[in-house]
C-alpha cells in the first residue's frame, strides 16, 4: 500500500494541529522533480517543494522499495542475530534477519518468512507484527516492517538457500534477548531496524506478548 506525490501534487501537513501548537496546515506542493538514477532497489530524485512562508527549496532523497525484518526468538528467549558486512559503512554490523520487499505481489508476512529461511535457515510456527519504522526519513522513503517470529525450527539441510556476495560469509548467532538489548545500549548494535526491533520485543515480552496489531495491518504510506 503506498501513496505519493508527483510534480504539481500536494501533501498537507496537519502536524501543528495534531500536536496542539495551532496554525493552519501547509500544502507541500512538488513543483518539479529531477530523476538522477533508477535502480531495482532505489531511485534518486530531487524535488522542488513549496515551503511555508511562500518560498521553495530543493530536497534530494531516495525512493526505496522497503524492507521487512524479523525478531526471531527461540524457546530459551534468545534472539537470532546476523553479522553481515555493509559496504557503505565499511564494517560488519549485528543485524536482524531482513530483506527487501522486492517480489511482486508477495504478502509481507511471506516475505519475512522467506528472509528468515534464506538468512538464518529457520522457519517459525508463530508470527506477529511488531512495529513499523522509517529508518532515515530525512533522506529516504524506506519503511521497514518488523515481525516477531517464535516457535523456531531449522530448515532441512537439502532445502537451504545458497547465500552469496556479502551473505556468503555472514554468521548467525543466538543471543539472550536482554543481552541483545544491552548490546544496543552499549553501542554494539547500531543498525536502526535491529535496535528498534530488539527494544520493542523486550517491551512486548515484559507485557506478556500482547501484539495487538494484525499481521495484515496497512503498511505506512510511502511516497512514490
């Protein structure tokens, strides 16, 4: 599910009214768009946007396909983490199993199940919707939906996914959930989706796993 603005269309801000600060809404009209790059994962654009005060400004950003991530917790309350090389930061990062929403028509829970199998060689009996995040809203449209997976089982050896490129030397580790939260707080886990997912999972666990949102809850709107 997505919404977007093309040149000449407007997005109305009501943030001031919602936060109780008063003031009329402003229409952020896209006057012109330059497309710099189009790829399978993201598109780079520059929008000329009408701003409050009768001025306009250029905003460069990435239109991203979006992603899913999985907080997979076993019967011993250990969470599955992957250690993967990320070339833009030039380092290995501790992350959740995750992947792009890049299969046309694939339901998001199915995408999450696919990524859990591909990256961690696991399947799960129980799934829940944990949280949605915009990891970099100042520069990207990307939305990541994070799922909770429990009742974990190994994928049969002859059905495992062949990992390549950065994933070829990716390692998988199970860490007690509380220790993973401590890794976030110590700065050892800096991936945004992992940090949010681990903190959210710990909060849900302490509350008795209520997980009130349905698996097929509407995906947050995304500019196209």
